[in-house]
């Protein structure tokens, strides 16, 4: 009896023990996560939306105003904290921030491209084309900031396991971007079956994911050719032959020439910071904001517009604080910002702030606000849409290409007039503007008559100036164009000159040093170069 | 084995011929000893003493010898003779040969049989020097065990590292096992706040023993979860006695932070309104107000008020240190009752405790209540049932956010009274309109009173664990046992970003987050144990299996943009976000062990275990861990000289390893349903998963000797280990350009080799017992291989122009790299530089920076030592301990904050009288440098002429401004702190007077008329002072041990009075 019990016990024990060893099925089930989203169970078209949002909203913001806004003299202040660009100072944080797209929109574009290529679905040629066009748009901004950057090996850590990407030459990057745009503009199809922009076949998703053009492939094609024209003209000094080929191809293919086709992302006023216009959030400041931190329009910019009696003064110039307000303290400026009873909006008396000082040139803080003209607050509303590529820019580029004698199918004067018209209509179309700030058709015509394009060097200078004024709402593109078109802007009081490059970022120095050092060597710099020296190094297309 | 022997006791048919009764006491205090094992020598007949030290045992005849053994005391043998009542006094000894320790899987083994190093801390140590945080008691006591406290007090977690970092990036904390069941020790943090871990829910008075198993051989039976060592906690259980034994433990303690800002300069204040040294104080705030680069404090009444408040006049002088003024005295009160009793077959123990802790940080506290029940029942002759349940509930209010306090308390101008920042009486830190009272134009600076009183993180934590084990004696030499333990941790967290802080959530409109997380773990194990003696050979063998299932759920809701101001309820939100978290994992295991001993002097042990993980792909998820060990007690084999009391040699080899955390093999996208303007978005994760992950493996050789001389008056326990982890599962930092921030990979190998020495000296024993203990450990870590790359990132900081911490092949772990000043022929090199201020260029000097970062040191202290001494006389016990670690460097972020604002004493040199630079400067070209003595340069001094106290910058000869505060600010802040690491890299070594205690046990004569058995009072002081600390403004003993100290709170000093009574 005793013996039997014992044997049963041992037997049962061994069975239980044996059970552990082979029970791998249960372990597999345990590793099946409930909430994990993978390409298989998610809708990848939502990632495309995310790329559009990140690219659009990344175009403008406080950093761009503080650096490029100061470089190109749109803005000035004496506040140490706000005028990194106006002082031509180097700031690691501001300098490194555009690089963040490597872990954001660019990474998503690369992952989505890889997904679509592997999916190899003939019904998704448009999806792939749009993804690649956006990828080029993201890379363009990045390379124009930093010069030689990782492209071919970038963002591949999960796809190919490449964790330390090498840097590509900007020349090669431009070639890649132009070829990609060429191919994808042709791949874009307006065939009805291909137009729906949805991954999962849900009918309501038809165009909603494309928050820019609502699934209109004609407009995407125009955007692709417009990017091609921008890139072609940007490389025109460095490789005229390549530039001519692609500029003519782009214009023949059809670029954006009407404001209704602009690549624009909407923003929304409300409680969600991530939906408000980042540009406007910066200008509006904070309830306890220090009054000295409010930027003024720059002296050179104001004087330039005044000299030309440019009607855009009405839109760009804000007011000067009324003399009746004798003191301003923390928080006042945000309260006054849009209060029409506090400001004098006289565009004739408008005065720009001097550049590159860190002392208040006025006797008091109140006097500072009374003397110098602010940016127009009614232009910077929280729901102001962000424009990444506009008809005005394209028309100027067509005019420039025509002047070079390239085949464009129009005259330089016509394109020039169209550009100015597009720029002025675009600016005065913002809903927040006061009625008196809108530009009339008559004013546009008068301006074009008074400021003809001219010929030769004068025409080139005119285009550079106009491009500069027209890109007021995109200081980054304005800076790229100032560099390429050699628009001469004044140095600041200490005599230092405008940076022409962003320095390579600290993150790469920590994690990808070998490749970074070869990039520095490749562009002719010492690996131990100081950041201050590096930002004076011209990139490939910036020939002089 | 002892366990086994005791069990057999119940099976013998005892033909009792005589009953012996008696009492067992300790020689030092004459107090009864409970739980002493009384055994009839050569038989398995035994019993144990009750709480009054009484025993009763039946002996076969007068020749019988009774053996009295008790942990921590010398075993005594008494021949019964014709006595029927015995009075036994046992001598206390730290060096008892027949010590029994709890080892892997709860198996009790004799210390002498162990082939590895294992140390046990007894419950008494908790009583002698109580602490509400269990891990603090272990601090400094055991060679090779490093306890790093976050400085967040009783409610905070501790980081424990045993024998160095086994992995370069996994959590190196050991496995904790309570009464045979591994516990969930999930520590978490939210917004920089330390949420503590499961150990903070344990009542230290319930602990009977804590065993620390350091090496792989000791832990191999725990397999995957034990590669970082195991800490086994055994809680108290009931004992047989007449009636119910009641004991009470109460303590009251006070606690203060040791002010970390001992290097705060008190001489210079903030500059005037032009940022210069004119004595016109700031009338409007700007960034300059936080920078103490102004003129010397002179007590002048500036005639203006802080924040326009006439009750707050600005007198230009140093006010009370902000740290001292802001922090308060914390306190702890604990009350703990336990009841125990039982018969031969049924024993129980119940304890209840209440702990109330008030943190030295204002408005932060924690309460904890625990109930524990343990029962031990014997049914018939063969079945023993052991059941334990433990319930603990704790409520924490406002867990501290160390970084925020450490930053804010270092940047408020020292000419201000911090009480000014209190704001409204009814709402500290706020303005009359309810919004935060700012003290800066920088919107991101949070008023510390707002941090403490308005923002909050409150949590309620319930931990329930229950376990039952059944033992069945199949034959006298074979038994089977099965156990199941279930543990559930439920935490409800309410996190409030108060409405009214502009840079808080959604432009200051506040945010309330509520979430509940449930962590559940079920452990089951089963084993068969065989024990039989064949003449001079004893064999013990065990085979078993276990399974672990872990499950985690989190459900949360966050409400942003509160609609009704200051109403912090989640339903009052303009925008609601919900979140869910989920993970589960499992491990299946089988294991076995065998120990063969010959004649009590050779012990040979072998164990094996195989684990299968759910977290790895099925093809890679199995791993086997073997171990072998030898213990050779040569003093039992040979006749050694009289003074040589004991000698043992041990050696072992073992392999352990493990899997990864859940879902590391899968990449998951994140989905935002609210998205942008109503369009949902999908994004990629920041780190890369790895479907091909393999288990990591650690193998360790260990050898050691244990020698004791002069009847245990001198004891030496030495161990050497060589540990190597291969296929480590590592999260590596990637460059942004790769698209991802980090990746999980199997990467290379890391080695740890070390020496551990425990030395015990008893110079005096008898009526006075004086004992000294020295524990020393040295661990040499080395990165052997990183899978083809030469280095990986392991942290970075922006201080000193940028610090990188790296793991480098062939080097110690956590190598710290930073920029340094260039040195040529031993001379520091300087350069002329121009800074622009107020639209003018100023000439100054700054260090020339070496273009590449250089190695500054390593982040982990390789050496650790402690010295403890104690004296016992009659009922009085005095003890003291110092401990320290040395050999590491640390980049201290707190010092950067202090230098940025001119608050550190490091920024003082030269401010009064000028700074005369020493070194060289380049008079040649960059390509062909010519280094010239700087003293030959024109204007090589900084601020040479303090008399020229110019109110406004005036350009004098050579663009030199004789006295301008901006020169110092630029020299120290911009020239040094933001460019080179010299001022923020410190020696990370420290030594502390860690503990002093005095205890007194009331003599029998005093208490004999009282209804109590024994009364003990003790007083313990912890962290009395720093003996060695090179940080100008911080504590190297807290906050990270990986090279970067990121604004951790310092150690706290506490004094605790403890009363313990047994009824």
C-alpha cells in the first residue's frame, strides 16, 4: 500500500516535470502582444499623413525666426536670448534642431518607401511616388542647411541594420533628388483606379489622409515638378548643364503658378499646442513674457520696403506702441499684441530696429516699443496656414531661367509680374488681416510698373531682392536663396558676416564620429574645426 | 539538510525514557533565546526552545548528549547525566561553524558545505539599527554588494549591484526572493519622480534573515533571473510556546537632508540692470538676475522691492541658504506588533505594522500598513503545510522630483529670501490670481513651492502576496514538495500638472493623469528531494521544475486643458487621452542538484537548470545553466595547531544567463487617434527591435578560503571571482542619422574580476565583547568585445561642453569623455577671444580646447570598503560603521548649474583683485604654433583693476575693459563650464560615517516585576557626516553610478530611537 502511493507520487512528479520542457506553445502565446501595431494590422497611410504634418510644420517656428529670420535681416532685437541669428551667434541647440528629421519625417518616409517597395502593389504607384517626392522635399531642406549629409545610408537601421550611415556629397544628393523627382512625376497617375489614397480600401479614407491636396494627383505632379525647378535653379551656379536640363523639364511638365496649388498645411487655433501655428505661437509670446524678448522688424528690411513703397508694407508692418503707454512690464506685450487701441499702424513712420546690438538703443523699454515697428500681429494668427512652396517662388524661378536663355515658354517680364502678383495676393489673402491691410489689384499693378525687372545684372539683383521679400513667411528658404543669389545684406555692428551653413550636430560627434570626420575632410575642413569656422563654409551649390 | 533532518524527527518512533526540561539564554545579556535547536546527539530526536527560551525533550538514557545550536551562537553539547532540568548559556559568535544559511530555492545548508560566498544578515541587525527602507540596512555590510540610494528617502528605490555590472545596459539589480517566491521588483518613475519599488512595501521587522548570494554558483539554480545575484529574504514564522507571545517594536526618527550646496559662494550677488557691476539693482527682471556675477554684497538697502511688494525690501546681502530654508525636518514613526504561538503541529505568526513617514521635502510623505500571517501545520506524520500571506498598503503623497529641486534651489538669487516665493498664504507658490508666482522671466523655471504644493504625484500601492507549500515525506530519505506563490501589485497613480504654470501642459491650463497598473506574477515550483547516508558518504539530490508567469496591465486616462481653472479632476478636461499598457511573459524551467559529502570535510555539489523563455523566438529561447562546486574543510581532515580553529577551501564554476524583456523581438508602431486636425497618425518607434535575440550568458569561476584562528577571534574570508558575460543583451545608442535612437542587440562580452575580503577581529570577549569587521572589495570590470565595433554610447550630458559616457573595448565600463583645456609641456594653453556685449566687442581670455574629447576617467568605483566596530557589555551594545568607495569619476550636472549662475565657490578666484592667468598662448599661427608665456601678453589678467568700477562698459586702451562682470561671467561660464569639463568633473570617491548606534537591553533585575520578557531600547544615527567628498556642491554617493550625476538629491541624515518589547 505504502509502496504504491510512493510510486504514483514519483510518476506524477516526473510527468509534471517533463511537461515543462515541451510546453513551448504556451510560451509562444505569451509573447503575442495584445496592443502591438505592425504594418500588418495598421493603416500605413496614416504614416504618410504624419510625414506631411512633420514636414509642413517643421518649416517654420521660433528657431527659424531666431536664426534665419535674423540672418536675412527680417527681424532684430537687443535681447540676448532671442537674437542668435541677428548677432550671427552660434547656438548648439538651434543648430542641431533641423537634424531631428532623421528620427522623424525622413525616417518615416524611408520606412514607408521600403514598405511600399516590398509590397510591390501596382495599385499603389501613386502612394510610392508621393512618399518619394516627400522624401526629396525633406532631404532638400536638410542638405541646404548642412551641406553633405547621410542620404543613401540614412534611416536604415531597422531595414538593413546600418547603424552608422556615411555622408553623401551634396552634388550626389542633388543628382539623386532630381532623378527621383523626374521618375516619380512620371509615375504619378491620374487614372481613376489609382487616385484613391487609401491603404485599407475603406471608402471614407479616399483622400482624407492627403491633408495637402486631398488626393489630387494633378497637383502632386505640379508639386513634384516645382521641387524639381527649385532644385535645378539652386544648383544652377554649380552645374549649369544639369540645371538647364531639369529646369526645362520641370517647366515643360508644369509647375505651380497659381496660389491655389501652393503646398500648404493648415493649422488650427485652439487648446492643442501641436495644432497652432508655431510661427504665431512664437510671436505671441507668453502671459508672463519679458517685453524685451519681442522681436521687431529689422531696420534694413523696413527701409528697403519703404524705399520701394512696396504695398506689402501694409501686411508686413505692425505697429509702434502708442506714446500714452509709458511703461511695459512682464506679460503686457502679450495682452497688447492684437489690441488695435495700443498701437499706431502708420506705415510711413514705421522704423526698423538696428541689427546686431545687445543694448536697448531707446532710453527705456517702453520707448523701445514706441520707436520700433513690430511684425504685423494680424498676419500671425494661430490658424494661419504654413506654405512650404508657393507660386510666387516658381514664377521668379521661371523668370530667372528665362533670363538665362533657357526654354520656358514665357518671357521674363511676364513671369516676374506673375510672381509679384502671386506674392502680394498670397500675403493679403490671410483672413486675420485688418481690412486696411489688404493689398488692392491697383497697388500691385502700380508696383510692377514702378519696379520693372530690367535686364542683365540689374534683373538678377531685382529677382534676388524680390525673392527675399516674397519669402518673408519662410525665413529658411529666404536664407537659402540669399546664399545662392548672392543678395548682399549688411553685416552687423561688430562686422561679422552671415553664416552660410549649419554646423554638424553634437549627436553625430558622439555616435557617428568616423563618418562625420570623413565628411568634414571631404568638404576640406579639419576634423577639429571650430563650429564658428564650420558655419562659414559654403556648400556645393553656393559657388560664390 | 538540517531541514531534512528536522523533518525526519517526526517520523521516528521514539521510545522515551526520560524527559529533560530547561532554559537556554545568551551569555552576553542573559536573555532567553527562542528557536534554539535542541537535538539528542546521534539521533534525529529534536525540539526547539519557545519564546521564553524553554524546552522539553525526551532522551533515551543518562548517557545521551544534548546538542544546543542556534544561528550566531557556538553550539554546546551537554551530557544529560542524572539531571532533569538544564540551564544552558550559549556564547554568541559571528563565526559559528555550524551556521546554516538559506541558499537557492530556499534550501538551508551549512556554511561549511558551501562552495561559494554567501552572507546572511540576521533579523537582529534590523532591530539593532532599524531603518524603514530595508536595503539601507545592508549598506556597507557585505563585500561586493553596492547599494546606491537615489536619495529619495524611505519611499524611494535603491539600486543594488553585486560584483560589478554584469551587463553594460540591462538592469543590474539582483533577484529578490521572499520565502521561496521571487518578487516583482518593478521600480518606475514618472516625470523624474522615483515611484519606489516593491521593497518599500516590506516591513523590516518581519524579516528573519536576508541571504545575499553573490556568485553564479550560488544562484545557478535560479537560472535566468539570477545573473546579477540573489537576495533571499526569509520572514519570521511562528514557534511553539505556551500561550501567545507578543512583541512590540516602535521607532521614532527624524531625518534631514545634508545640504549639498556646501560650496555655494556667499560673497557676490546679482549684477545691476546693465548686467555690469554698478550698484543699480534690477528693477525689471531679466536673465541676469539669476547670475551671481555682480559686485560684492555690502548690505546696502537698494530702495526697491522684490516683485513691487513693500514687505520685501531688497537689501544687497546674502540671505539664508535656500536649501536649508526650503527643506524641513522629516520624521518617521513606526508601530509594529507581532503575535506568535503554536503547538508541535500548528504554529503561527501574525504581525501588523504601521509606518508614517514625513519626507524632509515639503509636502511629501508616505504611510504604510502591513499585515503578515504565516502558519506552519503538520498533518499526521508526513504532511507539512506552510502558508504565508502578506498584505501591504501604502499611500505616498507628492513623491519628490529631484532634478527640479536641485536645479531651482541652485538658481534663485542668493540676495532673495526664498520665503518670498511662497506667495499666497492659502496657496503656496501662487499669485493672487492662482497662477504660479514666477521668479524669473524664464517661463520654464518653476517656483519650488509650486513644485512642492501645487504639482503633485500621489500614489496608492497595494501589494498582496500569498504562498502555500506542501511537503510530503514519502520515505525517511525522500520527500516531495510543491509550492505556489501569487503576488499582485496594484498601483493607482494620480499625477497633477497644476493649472497655472505657463510652461506646464497646454499653456498652463494643467493636466491630470490617473492610471492604475497591475503587476501580477504567479510562481509554481515542485521538487523531489533525496537524502541518504551510505557509511561515510552522504548524498542529497533534488530534481524539480518551476514556471513563472508575469502579467502587467495599465489603464490610464489623462485630461489636458482643464476647463474650470484649478479644479484638478480628470473629468474637467478639454482634451482627454486614454492609454493602455500590457505585457506578459513566462519562463518554464526544470532543474536538479546533487551534493555528495565525504566524512564532513569534502562537499561536492553539482546543479543544472534549463530555462525556456517566452520573450525570445522559439528557436533561441532555451538555455542550460550548469554549476559545480567543491568545499574542502581541511581543518576537519587534519589535526591543525591549536590556534588554527578552522580552515576551508572552496572553488566553483557556474553558468547563468537570461532572456530579454517582453516584446524586444518585435517592432511596434504608435498610433495617435486624435492626430492632427482630426486626422489620425501613425509613427515609428524610436528604438529597434531584434527578432534574432539570443539569451545572454554569464559564466563565473570563484575560489575562496575561510580561515579562523584562536577560537574564532580572528576570521578571514576571502573570495576571488572571474565572471564573464557573453552575448549581452544591450540597448545601444545610435546616431540620429540611422533613424533610430537605440537598438536592442546581442553584443559582445563584459568581464568582472574581483577580490572580496571579510576580516573579523575579536580583541576582547567574555563580559565585554569587542568586535571589528572589515569588508573590502575590488571589482575590475572590462569590456571585452562589442560585436565588431570599438565603442558604444552609454550616456551623455551637455555639461562642460559635452560629456560622453562610452563602453569601450578593452577598457573599464563607463568611460567618461569630455573636452579639456589644451596643455603644452605641462602648461595650460589660453587664447584671446572676443565676446560681444552691449553691441561692443570685448577682449578676454579663455582656455584653448583640445579638439577631440579625452578620457577623463571611469564612472564606476572599483573599490569599496567598510569598517564596523561594536562593543557589547552587559546589556549595552555600541557600534559604528564607516564605509566608502573609490576610484571613479563623475560628471556632476548640479555643478554646471552652480557655475552658470556664478553661485559656486569655484567661480570666486580673481573676483576680488583680479585673475592672473598662468600658462602659455600661441603667438605663432594655427599651423605653426609658437607658445609664449602668457604673462608677457598685454592684458593677460582678467579684471586687474577692481578700482575702476565702471557703471557702463567703457572701451579703454586695447579694447580692454578693466572691470566688468561680464569678463568673469564669460571666463567661468562661457569659457569654462560651457566648453571644457575641468570644473564639472569630480573624483567620484567618497567615505561616510555611515552609522552609529547604541542599544540597551534592560537587565532582568529591572524587568522582573514587569509583565514583560525583555525590553530593548536603541538609538541609531545614519549618514552622520562625509569623511571624504570632493564634489563642490553634491553627494557622490547618490544618483547614478554610471559617470553622470544628474541632479540627484543628497543622502539624508537620520536619528532613530527604537523600542522593542517582548511580552
